[in-house]
């Protein structure tokens, strides 16, 4: 239940503020960083020997020292992760650029990195629609569409 509540809270916070302050496309920090930190703190608060005899009682059960130890370990882990991540990103950035230039971003990554337009098919269809005032383009699409549809299973590896 605690994990579900933390996950839902992280999702709400990321939708509200995440994209403004954190450049994390896959929300890795939100899921693992915030969720893991919150879960660790809640574990040191709510743990009990009733559930696990080999464990410890948490702060809710009077063992406030457990919370202190957990917070100290958490600070050490966060410091280590920040330093290791910075070092890995610094080294990687020396080998290859981690970010694209503003010009490449404006041009579009599909064009600047892959040399193609991702929306070329949609643009072609739109051009064909606009040119179909005499009906020739529509007839061409209707004639070739069945071939495209039957080619899809063979492209996907389905031989049936």
C-alpha cells in the first residue's frame, strides 16, 4: 500500500512540476530517486518485528535511532550516486556529445541525426489529398493500399 501511494504521489508531482525543473525524459529520477528515497524513509518509520522477526522496529514503534541511521545512510548513498553519475556523464561527454545543439534541435532530430523526415508519409498523404481534385491520387491510393496491407505481416515476420 505504501508503494502504491508513493508511486501515485510521484506521478502527480512529475505531471505538475517535473518537466519544468528536471530534464529526465524517462522519469528515472522520479521513479527510482524519489520513490526509493521515500520508500527507504517510510521503511525506517513503519518496519516492525511483527512482520519480520529478523528485522527491526521502526520509529513508529519507538526506535527513533533506526530513522537516524537510515537518514545517514541515505545521505551517503545520494552523495555517492551524484558523484558517480557526474563522473560517468563527464567522461561520456568527452567521448561523445550528450546533448544536441540548438540548431539540430530546431531542425528536428529525425533530420539532423538520421537524415530523414519522420513524418514524410503523412506529408505525402496530405499532398496527395490536396492534389486529388481530379480523383487520380485517391484512385492511386486505393489501388496500392491492399498491397501495403498484405506486405505488413511479412515485414513483421508473420508467415501465415
